């Protein structure tokens, strides 16, 4: 049975042992926390403090989203990061699709311990992207590519229409974030679906060419774009916990706390 999407933010406190670890998370473009909530809940059950905000203009109406700036989306995730950083020894960033872009942006502008992204976007393949700045004055919306999920009876809670003005904001965020990728200095784990009808491999290849920190790509063979609600979700969830635990163990073993690192400054 298909469950109604839950648009509310997710928040959990640290309940683990050893260093205090937090994870700041983000959902995707036109979507909602519902698409990554099971991921967030799994991390919380593993003892990590988690912050998963509802991005401005999401979970309301496409008309609301059309009035929003990409910098508002980034600010919501950045504020969540700062909240975690004030109470944790280590903070990781994570996200799905555009949420992956935001997670990478946090990694480039804040001292995170590591980043986990699922089907992240950095390149707009749609040929209309070239004229999207002008197109938004002619066409208000286009049909959304939502629920690209192999598993039956799943609903990510995305809008049925995509506001073209918001797509223009997405394009600007991609461009701005792409320039920051070489600043990422902590490890990145990428989960990429082999069949993804939303984000092509161009984004993955671009990311790999620009990020100089260690990048580990894990391919998902039984999921589509919204893999966090798909058949390979358990692999993502358990793999994220393993990645975090091993990264923290390595950092703690060297007496390093990235939250005291001042090498990054917010862009």
C-alpha cells in the first residue's frame, strides 16, 4: 500500500558511544524529507545526531517554490550543519540528487568529516537548460520527473509540476557549486544507480574529475533515481553507517577533530 508522504523535517540527538557524530542531510529538487526519511531514521537508530530540514519552497506548492532562491536552500542546510557542529565532534553531510549537490557544497565550505551522496546532480542534461533563464518568462512549469523508483508503491512526495524559475535556480546552484568542488578535502562516498532517468552519468564523471579528495563509488543495480526508497536502500543505509564509523575511527586515531579545523570558510 502506498503511504502518504511526510513533508516534516527530521531531527534526532546523539545517542551513541565515543565521539559525538552528527549527519546533516538534504532531500532533492521539488521533493521533500520523505524521500530520505528512512535513511535519516536508520542513522538516528545507529546513534548519530541527524538534521534533515525541509528546504524552502518544498512541501508546499510549486508556486511557492518558483519564488525561492537556491541560496535559501543552501542556507537551510548550512544552518542545520552549524547546529550539529555546535554539539558534535564530527559532522558528515549527506543527500539525494540535488540534496547531494547541497551536501557536496557543505563539504566544500565547512569542515565536514566526510560526505555520502546518492545520485547527486551537477550537470543539467536537458537541452532546454541553455535557455532556461529566458524560458521561465514564457513557460511557468514543465512536467516533473518524479518517482523514478523501481520498487512498487513508493511515493517520494515531489511536485507534479516543476517551476521553470526554480530550474533556473538549480542551474545557477550547479554552476556555483561546481567551482567549489576542488576545495573538498574529506572522503566522499557516492551511490550511483546504473539506471537513473533523472541524473545522467555526466554528473558523476564531472564530480570525479573535480574532487581531489578520496572518492569511493558504489553502483546500485536494483534501484533507479530515488534509491533511498528503492530496493538498494538497505545497502545505502548500512554502507553509510560503515563509512561514518570507519572515517571517525581513522580521524580519532590521529587525534583529528574537523570541527576545530579552520581551513574551510563558507562561500
